[in-house]
């Protein structure tokens, strides 16, 4: 017999007779929400392509363009057939030890299909957004049998954000600039931290969407393992955590904390589930441990990774998170209190996830703010449980005379709409930045053609010297490494940026510059639009350089042995 669900007094749901039409309407509504979300994700990308300034080429990214070019360089390496990944925005020696399955799969897809890394990257944005939304709906179904509650939680996860839109972005920046201490800055996280909000996760980098997806799978399978089929589901949770270790290892800290906290809660409060919870936690940890140990070894022994791990990703002021999560967080907080008093083990998982992240965001770790990936789903789920357990029953009692299904649906829709403006503002900011700072998102056509030429003829994994702006693109678009390019991928970025400017623009001292190029193993010197903007080329007559390309305002010179 097919089943339907009606809400019981506490909003958790109970099974009753079937209503397939209602299920179909819910499924259709979920698909429409997913389609609208995906359209919003790609809206700024489409705008960028349609509105490129004359003589310039949109390089494909509407948000976090610096970071996304790094991922393109990883995909390019895999497309060339390399099994392991290197950080090509720095020239320090690196062992072929980093195995990155996320970019490896995308690179292999580019190699097989003949697509460019950027085309494959766009496909990944769409694919992982769809998969993440599907898993979000499944995850919500673990905590409520009410179809309306699932749909409401799904809509909140896909579309909601915080209160950042109440003050213009530049006002927040001005407020933050008053404090030189990063942890005291108040900039709402829904403006700038891609890990924190589900929509921002899908908009920015597909690896972040994959990270959130794997976390939800790990948590969902773990909590199911606590209730039955412990071995199979526990191993499944561990496999999700194992993949997470290779894709985004810092988030394993959150998974470990939440799984351990749930197992402890089962031992102390839910004795009937204690054995299964401990066994599920142990299986999850044992399955994921090899990959996590491998990444720990890599970050402790590989010099480039050791240096890169010293980068600080510190959480801003706590108000940044409170404002950034907004109404869903305010609705979630009373539900956490209720769960602590009366909730079952399942409900404890999203509550403990939220609490664990709140603590870890200010733990003595250098990657604090990166630990917020996926927790927006937990916050939205808790908000949903509170609305259906407490808010709707109260409104039904107090407004019985005129309250009905349509009014209730309008009320729920109004909550979702009230939480969505920040994401629309985020899209508007992307468009505004592309209009006002075109050189952050576009390259002049001469540079694009020069890099394509170099990819076709001199893709040698060789070292290239340029300004840092050109260096950001060189690994992905020429297949070569760069002396300076990305603010965090390039070790000692500021020092190398100054040295590159000295070599390219400072007059005289030719012998020193020749020795520098030799010592760094630099084979090519790139002089394009960004370099001309910074000043005349000081190596124009250098006898140790041979011109191999000179057109469209770009010159590429090879270092003569």
C-alpha cells in the first residue's frame, strides 16, 4: 500500500493513507526550486559572457575568480595525463605525492571528451549543484516524514541566506576596516565566505559543493547505521568520509567531532542505541582513516604543503555568522534547546553539528572559517523542525478562524522569500564587480591568443616569469608553471611579486637578473597587457632572451641557455 504523511502535533510526521497527487506536487515543486536555484547560480556567468568589454574575453568566472583559476590549473594537469597534482602557481620543488580525485576526474573527462577545462568545470558546477540539492532533500527526509516540511527545508537550504543585504557591502567593508584584527572584523559571512551558505557553495567552487555533499552522505549514513544495518551503513559513511579526506581534508575534523559527539550522546542518553552508535562511529573512522592519514602525512612532510598550511583562514567576529545565517539560525536556536531536552538521537545530529561548528570556528586552528561547509543545511533543517513543531501549531490555534492550507502555504513561502534577498544581492555584487573591475574577470584578446599559442607549442611544464596577474592564468592556459600567480598558492607571494616587478621593470643589473632566471629554472618570460600597465620592459635588449612570440601587444621570450 502506498503511504502519505500527515503532521502529528510535534511536527515530526506520521504515516497515513496514500495521496500520490500530493507527492507528485511536492516532487514538482522541489524540481522547480532546484531549477530556479541552478538558473540563479549561472545568471552571473551568463551576464559575464554577454557583456565582455570590447577587445576583452570573459575568462569564465563570476565569483572567486582567483581561486577558480587554481582549480582550472589542477584540471589541466589531469587532462595532460598526470595522475598526481602539483601546485603550479609556485616553483618550489614538489614530489608527485598529491592525489586529488576531484580534479583528476574532471581532467580525465576533459581528456576523453576533448572539452576544455573550463567547459568541464561548468559541467561540474551544474552536476554537483544538482547532486547536492538531491542529497539535501534526502537528508531532510531522514528527520521529517512530512512532505511539506521536507520541501520547506529544501527551499530554505537552496535559497536562504542572512541579513547582509540590510547594509550595503561597502558599508560593511568600511566597518571591518576599522579593526586591523581579523577576528574582530564584522563582515557577514553570506557576503564573502563560500563555504557557509548552500547557494554560495554552489555559486563559487564545485569542490565546495562536493564537500558539502560528502558530509551530508557521511552524516546521513552514520545516523542510519545507528538504527540498523550498522556494518553496511557504517562502512558507507566511512567511504564518504574517505572521499572527503581526499577532496577537502579539513572538514574531516567536523565529521569526526560530530560522529564522536553523537556516539557519546547515545552512550549517555540513548542506551538502546549505544552499541550500534559506537560501532557505526568506529566503522566510519576505520574506513576513512587511511585517506586522512595520507593527507596528514602530506601536509607534514611535503615542503610546499607545509608552507601552504601556514596560511591563516581565521573566523571573523561572531556577529558575522549571526548576521550571515540570519533568520534560519534564529529559528534553529530554540529547536536546539528543545532537542537537548526531548529530542531523539536523530535530531541530535544536526544540533550537535551546529554546536560543533560554532565551537570549532574559534578553536586554535589556522583554517577556522573553512570548517563551516555544509552546516547551513543543519541550521535550515533545525529551523524547519521548529517551524513545524512549534510555530505552525501555535498559529493554527490562535488564528483558527481564518487559518487554512493556503494561508499556511503562503506563510511558509513568505519565510523562504524573506530569507532569499542576500543571495540576490550576491548575484548583483558579482555583476557589479564585473562591470567596475573588468580586469579581475577578463583578459585582453591578445593575452588570450598568446596563451593559446603557448599551450599548443610550448606546453612543457616549464617555469614562466610574468606579473602576478598574468601568472594567475598561465598554469591553466599554457600548461606551464609560474613564478608568481596566486596570493595563497604562491609561497612567499608578496616577496615574489616584488622580485618579478624588479626583473621585468627595474633598469640595469642584467647579470643579476640573468643569474636569477637561471637559479629559478625559468625558461620563458611573458610580457603582456598587465606587464605593460606596470611599466616599460627592462629586458627588451637582454642578450640572454630570445623572442619567440610578438603580436597583439604580447611578447614571449625564451631564456637562452
